[in-house]
C-alpha cells in the first residue's frame, strides 16, 4: 500500500502501475470534502516520491465516481474573506496541477456520475475512459458560482471554447456519447470493461505507444484561438448566455468572462484568474441563496423520507371533481403510475378533465418523452365515473370540488360512507381550515389537506396539512403519495390559507395599498418582475382568476381580521363587480388577445384604468424601491408569523414552500433568507418606516427580539 486514508487509497496493481481509488468511508457517495482534498494532496505526494511508479489509474470504489464538492462545507468556507478564498482556491489547484504534472501517465476510469470537482479531477488526468451509463458535467452555476478546481481552464483547452462555454454556462449533465463526441473523454466502454480499458490505455502510454506528454500539453498552454476568433466566440456567447440567465444570475456570464480573460495565459496564470473570479462569486448573496436553497431542498427530502416508515402504499386513488385541479391531479397520478378514479357530478366536467389529461399526455408524445402506447396506458389509468361504485377499493381520495365549506363538508361525508375504513380523505382546498372540514366526518383522523398548485403538472409543491385530528399515518400516506406523483411535499399545520396562501394574500394586500395610492399596476408588475418574480401581481391575479382571489381574500379576512380585514372597496372588488375575471373571460387588469400560437397575450385596456380610478384614496408618488417594500414586507412578515405560530416547522420549509409554490425568486432564497440578506434589524426598521400602512407592516415582538440579539433565520 502506497497510501491509505479514509477517502483515498493508493496501491500497486501490476508492473509499476498503481491505482488511486476514491472510496469515502462511511458515505454512500464520494465527494470532494476537506478530508478528500487533503488526502489527495498526500496521495499525489506519495506517488511523486515513489520512483518505481510508471503509471496511475484513478478509480472509484462507489457506484458514482465523485458527485462534486461537499456543499454543506460551502456555507462555512464562503464566510472567509475574499483574499483567503483566493489563496485556498490556489492551494487546492496546486494539488490538481501537481497530479497533472506527474512524471508518469495518468488515466481516469469514470464508472458513474462525475460532477463539479469530480469532473475537474478527471480533467487533470491525461486520459479519460468512461462507462456507458456514466454522466459528467460542471453544474456549479446552478449554485451561483463556477468551477473552481481548474474547470474553466482545462475544459476549454480540451474540448474547445464553444463546447466548454455550453457545458459550464448551462451546468448540464452530459451522457457518455456526448462526452466522447466533443472529446471530453477518450473512450466509452461498457461498465464491465472499464477497468480493463483503463489498464490497456495506461500500458500503451507507459510503453510509449501513446504520447501522454503531447496529450497533456494543450492543457498547459493558452487557448488555440486567434484574437478575432476569440472575440467572435466570447462576445456571442456572453450575449446569448446573459439573455438566457437574466440579470439576477451572474455566474454563467462570469464563467465566460473568466475563460476569456485567461484565454492568452498558460495554465498556472489562468488558474489565478479562475480563483479570483470564483472568490468574487462565492461572496455574492446570489450564491449564498442558491446554496441555501440546495441545502433546504436536501432537508425537505430528508423530512419527507422520515414519513416512509408508517405510510400505506397507495395502489388506487380517486379524485372528486374533474375541474381544472381534479383533471390535473388525475393526469399527474396516472402518468406517474398510480391509477385513479375521477368522479364528477357533471358529464361536461368529466369530459373537460379527460380532455385536459389527454392534451397534456399528447404534448409529452409530441416532445418525444412518451410513446403513444404509454399515452394510451396512462389515459386508461384514469377511470371517469359519476358514481361511488368502485370507491370501496380506493386507498386515498383527493377532494377537489368547488371552494365552498358547506359543499365540501357534504361531499366529504358522502364519500366517507362509500370508502373502506382505512381510506385516507384529503382535501385540495386552497384556504378552508382542515379542522373545520373534519367536523363533518366520522373518522377525522383519516382526513388531511393535500393542497396542489395550478397548473398541477408544472408546480412542484404539495402542502400536506395536518388538521387537529389528523393521524400520523394519514399524513405519512399523503406525503408518500405526493412523492410518488413527483411532487415535493411539505407538511404544515392547519390555519386559513395554510402556509402559501396565508403568505400570498398579505402580498396582495400590499398590491391593494399601492393601487389605492394611484400607482399604475403595469408599473408594479414591471418592478416586481425585475425583482425576480415570474409575473407581477396584476398579471398573477388575472392568471389565477379575479373571482378566486376575491373569494380567497374574504376567507383570509375572516381568518385573520386583525390584519387582513378588507377596508372599503378595493381593486379586486372593482374588477370582480365589472365581471373582469382575468384570463378566463379575456379581461381583468389586462385584456387578453389570442396570439398566433393560440396562447393568451395580455394587452393594456383603458377600461381597467377607468374602473380603478374609483378606488384611489390618495395619490402618492412612490419610488420603485417603495413599491418593492410595500409588496414584500407583508409577505415576509406573514412568513415570520407562520414560523412563530408553528404552521411550518422550519425556516427551510417556509422558504422552499414559497419557491416551489408561488415562484418566489430562487436567487433570493425565500422570504426568511431575504430578511436575513437585508439584515433582521434593518428589515424591522424598514417595516417601521411603513407603519402607517397598517397591521400587515407590524413586525412581531419575536422578530424585534431577534433584531436586538443579532439573530438570523439561517446561521
Ligand atoms: N384553480 C386553482 O388555481 C386552485 C389551486 C389550488 C387549489 N384549488 C382548489 O381546488 C378545488 C377545485 O378548484 P378548481 O379550480 O378545479 O374548480 P373547478 O370549478 O374547475 O372544478 C370543480 C369541479 O367539481 C365538480 N363538482 C362539484 N360538486 C361536486 C361533487 N359533489 N362531486 C364531484 N364533483 C363535483 C364540478 O362539476 C367541477 O367540475 C377548490 O377547492 C379550489 O379552491 C384551486
């Protein structure tokens, strides 16, 4: 044994060939944590010191090669001052360069996924052999940073600037055939032949049949592009990538700028450019938010998994109501492999639900994601019915009829009588308290909320609501069913609006205030879209439906009269009374025309402006910053209240709920991380500045305490 550590071993294979194997003890995958990096340093030194070594094969003892850096370590690491980040980056890079500079040939056997630092390790070797099923890529931009172990230097020198820019700026994972095509790897073989192929390569390099030094050389030199070619490649790429990523996600463009800046340098100088840019990105709030988001998502998955032990298997589901939501739920369940009965009281309802499902399936066939046979199979897994005939075999029923407590209670009592004892009943209500609906049931312990978002097939979140009497089994089974449907479930406690809508309505409260000050809604939309929302509040109201918003607002006002009570006529009342219901009837805040592709296109409508004149209480001149604050403060404070009231258990779940449920700008990390990034004390002071706008702008006592004590939501 030449080296033996907890993450890496180096041992002799045969006639001067050694194997450097990554196999992190106590973990299911290999990752580049501090330990692995320091052991790589020692391994490389040990190889260097042993003159008998003639060649090195790098391999993995796990199913994956190396999944990338240990992202949990980023949080601590990135707190270091920028200069220290640069120097630790350069120190890490010296290890990879020393490995690359070994006086003997090196071959990597990529048996499974090799991402980020994992791929950068491979790039430092002379030759790469890849197993057919493996995937490689540099996904760092998804975390608001770029590759920092030489990826921006070695990849363009190996596969050409255009390909490297595409790989790095998109962060995509690449299959073996793509990797081979662009020259990122030298050979692709079936998994069982990988070791033999690596051995064969190294022997040929040792014997001199392959010139490994010539193979290595381009990675040590400047890029092979003349000035004009460079300008063409980089300027076009920057423009295109900036357009795709948008101004709030700087990392992809920074990566291109770095490749460009280092284009005329040899490896070592180029690595210095990379390290400087990496440290800058690591210190941005975008990187902090996106890394936080990744870690929050991990926490969410862990929490959802904890329910598995007591969850019942859902073999057959049912949905009541074949409307917008019912149709979407049926499609999602069937296409993910759980057959579902779809019941409605109206023939047209069923036709609509089925029509919606077959439209969505048809689109998947069109895009080549599904065969027509699979489409037929999914469609036949949706069984439309107008009776409770087969409900005796159903494991879970999702109720998605109209949003009316009396109707829902009646329907739930009716279905309870038609199902077996252990069947879980779940309501897809958007706002009505689960404990209230449970009052109509004989077995309230089997009842929970299962709140999907529209459109069901697109929106990743499902809120699973635990009512006062819901059992752990009912919650666990619903969580498991949501996961099986490909969704991210978050368990929340009961209150009107649950987490997401309880937080969304105060945001609309802010919107109402702005309109009462005479601010143009189209300007508000623009400002909030620039802030990072996928659509502004006026457009969102039109998409959701003014009637839905109007109704929800009243339910929330009843639930939280101290701060959500409606004061006088608002913009939503005006629109509702004028029968401007939004996209569904072609006019709301905007008017809607159909574009060439048959999609609704919003246009300005003077009539809407005329109507809104009646609700302007007082004309105020407000800056764009005021608009953001007036919209965001109520949303953030309500999220704080949800956490304090125990509606949601952790800050991570609250933030992820908003990102997955309503498209809160991911680069801002969620409402609570947004407060952290403003500074808790600064945020409280900001809210106090708008105190005249009412109770929605009132920080909680606990938040004031946090501000005083210098606490944050995320460490
Ligand atoms: N639309 C959304 O954006 C959205 C989002 C999340 C949750 N929700 C909630 O989902 C539920 C359904 O909303 P929707 O937008 O799909 O409504 P919808 O009006 O499109 O559909 C409701 C369907 O229920 C049917 N129905 C009525 N009474 C019934 C009964 N007794 N048995 C069976 N079917 C019956 C109706 O015929 C209709 O087809 C509501 O509680 C709503 O608050 C809606």
